[in-house]
């Protein structure tokens, strides 16, 4: 009996919440001035390939080595050490 009352209460709360959100969205969408600003998308970062294992890594978070051929990015110390051993 108590469980049934609790389930009905939860159901009523969820339905009322959905109704208020629906009508709130209609009112916000119909108003001439929107309170929320459109967000610009986050810019991504070009990924680099680890020359040893081929894993793609984010350069700002990867281990790196600079040599005359350029900068090389590594996913782990193991790959960096294998590259240096060549």
C-alpha cells in the first residue's frame, strides 16, 4: 500500500516536471529576447601519431622529443625510449 502511494507520488512529480519544462521551453522559444547566448563550439587540437606504436596523441598532453627532423610526440615513456634506441 505504501509502496503504491510512493510510486504514484514519484510518477506525478515526474509528469509535472516534464509539463513545466515543456511549457517553459515554449515560452522561452516564443519570446523575442532569448536569455541564453548561443555557444560557439570548442576548438579541437590536431592530433599527432606516435612514430613507434602508431597511437594518435594530443600534442599538448604527450611526451615529445625535438630533433633536426622535427618534433615527435609519444604516448608513453616506453615508446619514447624505443624511438631513442633506434
